[in-house]
C-alpha cells in the first residue's frame, strides 16, 4: 500500500510568494495532520482534520497559514505571503482516528524561503 | 512545563549495550504513547506504541509505561550502529504531542 504522499519534496522560493504544500493520506485513514519541524522548535502540530473537517487549528502560527481538506484523499497547506522564518520541513501524517492511533508520516516538504 | 519532555542528549552507547530513552508527560489524561525513530533528513517512523501500564516487547525494543509517574521509556537491547537516530516520544489524548527527541549514537 502507498504511504502518505507529499509534494513537492523541496521548495525554494522568495519571500512574499505564495507556497502550497500538498498531501495525500493513506486510503481509509480518517484523520490528517500537518506538522512543522525545525531545529529550534522540534515537531509542532499545526492543524488536524477528522473526516475532512478541521478539528484543531490552534497550532497555525498566524493568518498567513491556511489549510484545507476538500476530500478524503487530498489536503493542502498554504502560506501567503511567505517569510524566511517559515523555512522548515513540513510533514503530513494520517491515521485511522485522531486519538489513540499511530500516525504515519509522509516524507515531508523541505521549504526554504529566501 | 512542556507537555512532553525528553532529554535531548546526545546519548552515546557502545555497540551491543542497552540504550535507555526516557520521556515524561504532563497530561494525566493521556491515553496512548508512541515512540518514533527519525533518521537525519528523514520522516519520523513509528517503532512502538503502548496503551497500558507495564512493558511491551517487540524484538530488541521494549516500551515501558508508568501512568502513575507519567513516565514512558524505550529500551533498545543489543544496540547497533544502525539504531543511531533521534527518538521521538509522542503522547496522545485528543491529538498527538511530540517531545523534542533524544539523539542516540551507537558507537561500533
């Protein structure tokens, strides 16, 4: 079975540009999570969805960040406008349920904002 | 107080030794506990999960949970250089909260 698929793997762009990260969860998984990882702050939960509905977006750093899950097989994380401090690795993960179940991670998107 | 705390390390052990990784958590209502391994430049990979007090063994790995002490640990027996990685403790109640990770180095 295919795991969680993220695209792009790497993104380099100039500050002020819009960035869109994409994620396809494992088929049958009802919960999807977006994380950001940096050396300074470790792995931070940004937002998670259950059955395509955003449940907790308290980790989204500011209004420049938005996430959508239009259907069970696709989610996006958008940053507009991007800033250098947004540079990080962004992971998407999915699980069968939001609580109590292991999460399976995608390979991540390494984002660099110049 | 951080929700999930781990010693950042680095923890260095010789090949063949037992590596002991520790984690404490603040929310007494936490119900599920996970250990992930993350190699440099890679994504976290689930290696163990435990829900009940006591020990759970899987090959060379043993997870230990003590809910009264809000403590979970991971033991790696017969450590190998390929075990060198960062180990992330994760605690789940309504959502998953990760510790900062402990970097383990196994020296040949």
